[in-house]
C-alpha cells in the first residue's frame, strides 16, 4: 500500500489483511507499539512528532524483528501468505535494503486529486486515534513535504509495471472494491 499520509493506505491495508492468505503489517503501527521509555520508542517520538522519518537502519531492524516474530508465532506464513505492506519501504534506501527480502507483486498507489482531503482525514484521525503527529497543521505539512521528497521516489524504484493507481476520492467501499478487483486479477495471473 503506497500513498501520502492520510491517503487511506492503513484503512484499506487492514481490511485486505483480514482476508485469509493475506497479512497486513503497518510500519507506523509497529512503531506505536514501542514503549515511550525505550531507546527506539524515544527515537520514534522524537522524529514522528516533527513529521520526520525515523532513520533507516533502526526502522529496518525493527521491521525484520516484527516480521520474524509474526512468522514464529504462526500469524504470518511467508511461503503462502501475501504480505500487505504499509508505510515501508518509505524512502529509496529502505527500498534498496529490502530488495533482497521482498518479492513485490504490486504497488497500490492511493491517489487523491484533492490535497485538502488528505489534510481533513489526518485531522479527523488525530482526534479519533489520539495521534500527536496529526494534531498539528505544521507537522502535517512537514509530513506531506517529506512524503513528496523522500517517499514518492520509491514509485519510480518499483516502476510502472508494478504500480497501480487507485483514486480515493470516491467512498471507502468504492475505493476498496477497486483494490479488491486488482487483487483478484493479480492472483489469477
Ligand atoms: P501515515 O499513515 O500518516 O503516513 P504512519 O502511521 O505510517 O503514518 O507513520 C507514522 C510515523 O512513523 C511517520 O511519520 C514516521 O515518523 C514513522 N515511520 C513509519 N514508518 C516508517 C518508515 N518506514 N521509515 C521511517 N519512519 C517511519
């Protein structure tokens, strides 16, 4: 799942992950499970509260540990399941580091013609989910700038063949239906 903050990748990724044979892992959710008094928990708060990305090495290390934990617990079966990744890789370096680990089948790029939709979604989420990084307009703007500068180039890394544009300006069920139709098509290939 790929898209700007507030594009809905978490919402749709979570729903997709409830289908048997799919496993959803959102990097931001993993970070939010860290206790704020741990070393990495502090680093996460320091960066995310300023709208910045956590440095690549600790991010990848945490992600690897999480995936290996889920595998050991029997929640994720790498040989059979499709991993629905959300929020990672988030810059070119992460994509490069993970290139020997991931076999990317498709990138669902959630787009919106209206930037104000993104900001409105983020502000609603701030209240609903108690997200500090969404509560402040300056931080939201900073996250959108970083998304453009650091995250968007990841689309070119994967290339046109893998990237599927999904417009999210209609209702959530319609957006999910688009995703689901693509998933069915890709699975039947
Ligand atoms: P959103 O869905 O709004 O983009 P996330 O929940 O994915 O937000 O991430 C929240 C914050 O966690 C990010 O702003 C960033 O600070 C940190 N983060 C999440 N994933 C990554 C990653 N792959 N690399 C670096 N930082 C990350």
